[in-house]
């Protein structure tokens, strides 16, 4: 018998505007889970990596906090959220009529049910083929020009209707943004994703 996980390590949770990818602009409650072993050199949430630094919070409490805000759109992110079994969290959020989006590197098997699955594959720990196959959105972070090849390699494994995004790595913005613009103009199946939350100064 499977034991449902009823506590998860929460690094932070906050109500904001989704700033990236397909759901940009939507009011969303973010749940950032602790723990990640993917090891991206440019990671901007390195504090999330050590799971032991983050308090375990009951799923009842996570959902109760989410319900305090008017939006019923929730984004589960990390860290790498799929290092944890998300089945019970998703069940409880769905019971309370939340639409659930997941942001994952795709490096771990899928648990839980999602209304929107964003896979952001990382060269440091490859995504699983089944995650790419299930993605609604493929969001590739462009740190240097070799990432266009990486983006195309991953795009081969997604569904036909999967949305394709290229997003500049924040600190490399000035270097890579002109390359992304030219790439998207030449390959219009891709779209640009920007970190709008950083421009409008929300978390
Ligand atoms: Fe950071 Fe995300 Fe990469 Fe993990 S997968 S190291 S949290 S950017």
C-alpha cells in the first residue's frame, strides 16, 4: 500500500503574478518546495537545494494558506518539486478547485496530477523522456549559444501542441537576448519568455 505524503518541505510561498512562460501575467499562489540536486551553475535559488533547511509543512496548512488569496491558480516550483511525491498535495488542491501548474526540470518521475506541466530541461541532469512527452510547455533557459541546440534536442521529444519557449538567463540577458530574438524570428515555432516579475518588481 502506498503511503500518501502529507507534509512537504516548503522554502517559501507567496501570492504574486506569474512572470514567465505561457501563464505570464496571471495572479498565482506560488509554492516553492525545498530540495534540488540538479546543480545548475546559474541557479538563482541555490538556497532551495538543501532540503533539510526547509520546514516540513502539512498539506492541510499549505492548502489553507493558498485559500487565503482570491486566485485559484497555483504554481508548484522549487527546487526540484518532483523530488517529492506530490500526489496528495495535488489531490487536496484540486478538491479546493485550484488549477495547478508545475515547474520542473523533468529529472524525476511525475507524481500528482497537473493542469499545466512546464518542463525546463537542464544539461546538468537530463529530463526523463516521459516528462518531456507529457509537457504542455517546454521552457529552455538560454545561457549561451549552445543552448539553442539543447532546446531543439528536447523539442524533438515533446507533444505536437507543446508550447516552446526560450528564456534568457537573467545575468546573461544582454549577451543572449539578441541571439534569442534572431533565433525566434528564424524559428517561429519558438516564443520568447521573459522574467517579467523582475521588471515589475514582484517575487
Ligand atoms: Fe536551481 Fe532549478 Fe536548476 Fe534546481 S533545477 S539547480 S532549483 S535552476
